[in-house]
């Protein structure tokens, strides 16, 4: 099992009924908890974060952009999943980051060019960055949140799956 993906596949016996709503509610609960944890990791204030640290709170835009989404079931997908990310499309509880999507810059970093080739040489040589970091890569706060809540997530999801699978009640003459 990878850190950010849990896949469970099973064949439903005929004598059991699966209540999809209970599992969807569990995914919503998981999304809320992971959203809170990821935002909590960004709450450290004061100055700029250094390379390898978790980004610090300056304006709150990054923390407020984190949202979760539990997609509706469709013909090709059962709708039993949750997506948690900054600027999550249709994310619950998130505000979009306007302009450049800077969580990517924080995660991967930005190099500064110390030398720019003359225009006539650019077509012959690939332009590469030889300078240091303008913005050094920061810690991945989303992976930290997933790691911290991994056991809780597994327990919550397995509990919901156990509740969702119930024996079929047979309607008989003596019932």
C-alpha cells in the first residue's frame, strides 16, 4: 500500500447488502480531518521558512486553499474516494489561490540563473540554470499530514466498511 492510496477490492456475496452512504460519510470525515491536519502544519508564523522546513503562515492563502472533495458516483466510478489538496477543484472549505499556483514553487523550488546567454547562442545551446536556489524546496506538508493520520484513516475506513456490510433481511411468512 502506498502512502496516499488505499485500494480495497472485494466481491459482494449475495447474502450481504452494502450501504454506500456509510462509506461516503467516512470519506467525508477523513477529508475534513486531513484538511485540518494539513492546515495545522502551516500555522507556524514568523518570517520565511528555510529550505526543507514546512512553509510558514504569512497571508493564510495557502492554508485556506486546502480543501477536500468526495466525488459523486458515476457509471465508471463508484464514488468511494476522497481528494485532499490545495486548490482542490470543487473542494469543500477551500478558497482558490488567484494568480500563480505557488504551492508548486514551494515544493519543487525555483532556481535563479546566474548567466543568460546572448540571443544568437540560445538557438544552439540549451539554456540551463547554473545559479543557486532563489526559492529552495520546502517540506511537503500534505505528505506529513497523510503520514501522521495514516493509522487513524485506515481504522476509520475499515470501521465504516464493517458497518456498511450487513446481512440481507429475509422477508418471510413468520417474520
